[in-house]
């Protein structure tokens, strides 16, 4: 089993096809609800995925202006999706096992299909926590999403925990993983700013209200500090 | 043997490619007004660009990610976009200045007004970016840029009082009538001229273009730590020539013709011709580099195919950006704005924009996910943090100094 | 409270606009000290232009520059001398400095004329005399002296 942080290791990475040619950036991730779990099922590419991530007010505004440029396109806001099955490996870029020609197309979603979300809609959501779970008064938000990847029978890559803390997604700059500790002044500053940030395990006690845009963490949820050692 | 030749060629092109219109104009201006009293800025700036370029080059070699890939990966789409806009504006301004510089240099040869040259130069730059092989472009222009060594020869021929020059440099002996704010403003401008952000965008993207791997880190370091400082010496020679010829007469340098004048006086027509060839090569090379950097930055932010390592039709959007950039730059120059003025702005704004890209590179250079065993060592990090503080201070101070000194005219 | 303060906003905005227009359009008479400073600066740049012209001519005379290079240098110097003259001409002279202003304008005009004459002679292919070089040098020194530098 391996873990990775969705925002740190996948979002905004370069997508590269089997011949080494560039396809685009991972503008967002597609999350699908499967019996209680939130599973990563695809990479989303295109301005329709990128623009909404510009912030909770600016993002939708930009996206609607973008759609307005050509109102005759019905699917203008719908980003293209690359299924996770065609991802070969994730290094500093995301390498695919297919060629890029004709690769990008939007997901065709039938009625009654699975419920899908975007990672971008989960990041930056305000978190309401039961007392004692997360330092109150610091306007905690979802900073990143830790993913579990189980090779083998199910091959699923699913949400395992939420990183909750003050600031914005990306504010940790990668210093939360415990492997990066230099340069000392920068690492120290980030660690101090995030001394109250917590990992909240996905499962009972964690509710995401996608409509209202809010995460609730009850007393039943498991929380722990970012770095296992400290 | 072949390998040593390649390393040697790399150093030579790094020297020739170091100087651009910003270095030419700023160093001559400062030499004419302040003598060698600001000479200390050149080594500070050169070491800074070495530290920055070495980190970016190492990341490019090991992870194949160039500067704006990293900016977006670390800062996210929103901060990354602001960063892109800021850096792009400065790079484009520099692109305009370089094309204007080529046109001014051609005017010196032909006495045809530079505005007549601008469309031809823009077209030629675009053609080179479209057709020429990456390594050929870099090598030919870098080697021709070495003609600027004429400045060092000229300084020696002018026979200055070396002791006096050294004393000006070592005692920070500012000429009496100049104020300390003006002095500080020109220090910022010189720092910006030496540490132009596009050099690093180009350097790291070039590493990806030339398919560097971890094995190339050694050669890359030699190029950076020998080529850039020797290029910095050329900057000092330009300042020195201006200090010797212009400072006693009270001449202020406002044109490219004045920059080359001391060389003519010292070495005659042949020397002048060599140096003017150097002007054309250095500014044309830098125009290609900044033009490509505009395309690299946008493509790396949005993720579409870039680079000259693929066929043109595999990177259509990238080449479209280059066409638009060349057209826009020519358009800006055709408003008859003075290219030297554009240069003065571009070096100061370079200093302002520097932290935007410097900080993310410093962070990534410490991340083993990207670099494995090649993460920053202790020396790189100590220097990295010292320069982080320095570039932030310079960036914050630049605009107030610009206003206070009315761009150095007060 | 909120509605009242938002009512005031347009009023405040128009007041600021009027203020800006009044300040921006008023004919400003510079302080005598500022005027001296800016005329000194104009004299300095004229001296710089004259010095450049002299270097260009002497370089051409000694065969150190080719013709087109010297012509471009002189044309640029002429432009610089012209803009130095404009710099003083467009500023209102403070009271009590009229005589001095006259003197400065006259000097700047002479600088511009001298550089132009040099350019014309060079373009016409007339030989460059030592006398002309010496005159330019004297003019440069005079300009710097008047600038108080």
C-alpha cells in the first residue's frame, strides 16, 4: 500500500503520453462514490476543470465567462477526462500508456450512474469540527486529501484522510510529508504555521455536504498530527 | 576528447550568452555615472544567478520539469497564474528590449533608422525560433556573443589607472554629486540586469530540450560556475570602459552607440566592428531566448506541448504563441518607444519579479520526490536562503527607489 | 448604517475627482529651488550631448569610427541636446529668475546649435578641424560650470 497527497502529488502535474509528448496538466481529479468510499477514477483536463479552482467566488465567475464566449457549445464547461486505467506511472509527471491523439473527451454520464465529484470542490472547503478535534478559531479548511493506493485485487485509489488546517491548499508547500526539512528557515516557518493542522481519517464522523460546501467532523472521527513522529 | 570539447563549447556559449541588452546598457550607464563604485553588485548578482540556475538546472536534469511546471505544481493554479502574469510581463518587456537592441545595433552599422529594422528583426527572430535547431541557435549566437570580449581588450588598451579603478570598486567611492538613493536604485538595476529571471526559465527549459539526465549535472555545473562569472567579467569591462571615457567628461549614457564608443576610441574601426557584431549576436541571442521563454512559460503553465525537441506541428500552440509574441513585440516598438528606456524598465522589473520564481525553485530543490539523492546540500541551502532574503529585499525596495529617484534621473 | 455609508460613496468619489481635476489642471509655478535643480540637470545633459558629439567627431577624425556610427551618435546627441532645451523651455520661470532663465535658455540653444552644426558638417563630408573640437570642449566646460558641477 502506498499513500500520496492528491493536491501535492497529482494536481497540476504534467500529463505525458506513451511517446513522451505532452498532453496537458492534471487540472482536477474525478472522485466517484463507491459504497461509502471516495475513489479517484480519472484525471480532468481543460479550462472547464481549471477555472473553477481559481477560488470559491472567482472560479465560478471565470467559468461562466468562459462558457459565455461560445454559448452554442453545450459541453463547454465539461472537462475532458482520462481514465485512471490508462495511467502507467506517477513520477514528477503523470505518464500514460496510450498516445495522445484523440485522447481527450468528456465523460458520458448516463442517468442513474455513479455519483461523481471533483477534488477541486473538496479542497479549500471550510471544516466544522466538534470540540477538541481541531484547534478552533483558526478557520480550518481542507488543505489536501491523502490517497491510499492498493495494488492487487481492487486496484483502487481512494480517499484515506483529509489534511485539515489553516491557510489554503498548497500552503504546506510539501513540507508536511516529513521527508523535506530544508532549507531550515522555510521548513521551520511552514511547520510553525501548521502546528495545529491535523489529518482526519476518512470514515465515520466525516461528512461532506457537497451542496452547501462544508465538511463536518464529529467526535467520532479519528484525527492525528501531520507527522507521525512529532 | 570530444566530451571536453563539448564542455568547453558549453562554457563559451554561457559566457557569450550571459550579456544582453540589459547588461550592456545598465553597466555602461552605471560606469559613466558612478565609476567602479558599484562594481560589487556584479559579483553579488552573478553568484545569485549561478545559485538560481544551478538549482533549476538540477531539477530539470533529474525530474525533466522546467520552472513554470514547478511554479504551478507548488503554488497551485491561482498563485501560479499571478506568478505567470508577473513573470511573463517582465519577460515580454525584455523581449521587446532585445529586439529593439538588435535594431539599434543594426542602425549603428547602416545608419538606417532602427524603426525600419524592427519588423525585419522580429521576422528573423520568429524564423529562427521556427526553423533553427535548438543547439545550433544557442551555439552560434553564444559564440558570436564572445565578440564582446572586445570591451575587455578596449579597457586594457585605454590604459586606465588600475589602482584608481580598484580603489573605486573596493572603497565604494561614490562620486560626490550623486545621492545614496540614486546609488541604491542603480544597484537594484544592476542586480536585475545580472539576475534576469528569463535566463533561468530558458536555462531549465533548455535542459529539458537537450534531454539532460542526472549524468549531465556535472557538466551543467561547470557551465554555470565558469560561464556565468566570466560573462560577469564582461559586464565589469563594459562598466570600466564607460568609467574611463565618460565619467571624467560628465557624459550620461543614453544610447547603444555611446556604449560602444569607448571601444572605437581604444581599438579603432576593427575593434568597434567586432564589438558591434557582439551587440547584434548578444541581443539577437537574448531575443531568441526571451521569445522562447514567453512560449515556455505559458505552455508549462497550461501543459500543452512545447519545445523545439519535437517537430513544429507537434507543438502548434507553442509556435502560435511565439508568432503572437513576435508580432506584439514589433508592435510595441513601432510606437517609437525608445528601446533603451524599455531596457531600463525591464531590468528593474526583473529585480521585482525575481522572488516569484526563485522561491518555488528553492523549495522544490529540497524535495526528494523530485530530486532523490540530488537535493540541495548544505552549501546550496545556505546560499539559497541568503539569496532568498536578498531577492525579497531588492524586490520590495525597487519600486520606492524607482519613484524616489524618478528612475535615476533625480 | 451600511446603507448610509454606501450612499455617501458616490459623493466622496465625485469630490475626489473634482479635487484631482483642480490639482491636476492648475498652472503650477515651480519653487525657485526646484527650478534651479531642473535647469542644472538640463545643463548637465546638454554638456553630456556636447561631449558625446566631440568624442564622435574626434573618433571620426582619427579614423576610429566609421561614418554611419559617428552620424548616429551625433543625431542622438542632437536629440538629447534638443530635449534638454525643451526641458527648461516648458517650465514656468519663477519670479526674480527671468534673467538667469534667459541665460540658461541661451546656453542650451547654443549647445543644440553646436551639435547640429557638427552633425551637418559630418554628413556633408567637410573635414573636421581641431578648432571645432576645441570649441565643443570649451562649450562643454561652460555648461558644466553653469550647472554648478
